[in-house]
C-alpha cells in the first residue's frame, strides 16, 4: 500500500493541497481559489465553513488521482497558511463571524481607542506594530460589534482547519505570535492584552510548536484513506516556505513574494524590548519562528497585492497575460524610460494597501506602469532592510520565492536592492513545507533537523540560480 503525507496551504490567493511520499518526493498538487467575498472599503471575508469545505473538495480531488495507483493511506497531514486571520469559536465549535482577511482594515479604529499606555507597551512587548493587522484588533472589532468573547476560543486559520478535521484547539507559536496576545520575552500570554479584551487567557488554546502531533483526522467529509492521519499545525506560511527551501540561517534573507511580500531574517534568540520597539515602529515584527527555539524578523509589504491590482486594471488576469507584460517590461531599461515623476505608484506599505497611481507624462504604457509598481516595491523593501540592518548584521544572500518570482522583470527589479539573489524553484513551497512538518509529526524522532534533511533530499534541486532574460 502506498503511504503519503499531505501539506495544506491556506493561502490568501488560493488554497493548495500537496501530496508527497514519506521520502519527500512530490506526488501531486491540487488547488482552488480562496473563497473570499470582497466588500466595500477593502473589507474581505469568507465563511469559516467554506474554508474547510474547500480543503475537503481538494482532498476528494487528490483521492481520485491517488486511487488510480491502487490502495493508499495518508500517514499525516499538516496545515500552514496565513496569519492574522482567524475564527472565534463557541463551546460547540460554531464560528461567531466570518474570517476577515489579514489585509482587511477592520479593527484599526478599535485598537486606536485602547489606552495610551497599552499601545505604548504593545510595540516592544509583542514585537508587532499597533494597527489592524494584529489579530487583537479584529477581535476588538468583533467584540465592539456585539460578539460576547466569554467562553470563546480564537483559532488562527490553520489551527481552525486542523480542529475542524478532528484535532484539538491549539495555538501554534509562530501564528499566535502574530495576534498581539503573546509576550515575546518568554512566549507566554500577555496579561495586559487580555485585560483590554476583557477575557481570560482561555481565549487561546494550548500553545504548541509547529509539527506537534495533534491527534488524528476523524472528519467524515474527508476521503477514507485520509482518516486516521496524524494532524499537525505547520505554522505561518512565510516561515514554513522558508524552511522548505533551506533558508534557515541568520546570514540569509528570505523574500517571499505572494499577495504579501515578506522579508524574513532568522534569529537565534529574541531581541531586547527596546530593539523590538524600534523595529515595530518601522512595521517590522520580531516573533517566533516555526523552527524550535528560533525567532525571526519579519517585515512585510503589500507589493504583491498592488501588482495584482495594477494587472487587473490592465485587463491581465491569467498566466498568458502575465507572460506578455513580463516580456514588455524586460524590453525597457530596469528603471523605465520616463523622467522622474512621469508615473508613480504608491500604497505598498503594510499599513496602507490602497493602490495609488499618479500619471504626469505622455507616452505612458502598460509596461511603464508595471515597472513603476516594481520600483515602488523596491523602495519599500529597501526602507525595511535599512531598519533591520541597524539592529542585526546585514544578510549576505537572498532566497527569492513566491508566485511573483516567476516573472523575470520582478527578479531583475529586486536584484537592484537585495544581495546575491537566488530563486527557489519549488512552486508550492508552503504546501511542501507543511508536508515536511506532517512527516515530522508522524515520526517518533524529536530531531527535526534530521527529519527535514531526509525529507528535503527528496526535492534536492529546490534552489537554483535564476537566469535573467535580456
């Protein structure tokens, strides 16, 4: 009988399910668009049950393919995905409200109304900026909208999926680090945050590390060969995909370019309160890694979101359209052909996300517009890198990955500002990394490094130096 592990990526753009052998060889990937509903003023949400139903549909699709090779079973299933988005569950497991996307602006007013002394300590205590991204802001929004928090549990999206499939209610460290509810000095619940919410620490599940075995899959909506699989939460998607391509030491910068662009730097220990505060003021997080005992600096922009919106304005919504605009941008000089100020794109800051285009020249073209979006992303990345470099040693190399890294124009632009760029070839790094954590959960070994080395050897060509087109 064939045996496999499964990694699920609950992504902002799409939800993916990857099946791999126990030795790390990818067998198949299936995906569907994330079932968001877009509302006015940037609000974006999905019913929690639709997220789980999408996973079930993907599992059925994978089952149809795997069954062609005879009987099989899934040994373990790990779930990674977006942070800063989650579900409030009552005692019976009913969601109190839809999942709000991490980039949804709701919660900004509520966090701004918290006591001044709380907001002053928030930066250095949690390692996060004060704003709508941290989950506490959205929880405050739900509370102030009439939802009673008493007796409820907050689960991040990957934690919720694992729970819906049969696992317990847990809080994985890399995900709960993004909620604003954790003290980064010792990774314990921050009592002041729960006082502001007016609830006890029971709002969070038991804290666990990525790859912890969390019981077995019992959900009747999943195919029979999946039932009995060991369940685990793999953790925050950017960090999981970094592990999947081997970007795990402090000399590297990991740049994951999806809907969000995430710049990740590995730390061997957390930074002092004052350093976390300075970084958070600049929008840079100092939080827990998915790797045991490790921390990260994580800086984000919304450059991917803005690039997507630029392409949508240009009527480009498919791979062929992207390839065409990529070719046309590559025909331009890397800095474009217009004088300074001829066209300007703004809005990629993590606390913004609203696409703004200023056109002050004739002779504009779709290629010039997209090139301007790329250069704006460069400016945001360079600004964040400069702040990080004041606190820790600058990186000597970069691993670039994510959907946008398949475009030559994107790689060429980032090479202007990032050191020694290589491009990860694994198309589904987060889902593959989630499968790696599933393999770890299925093992009795406590040595993650040895399990990871053996698993990643199944995809030994996962990084190569990209070749620029001219």
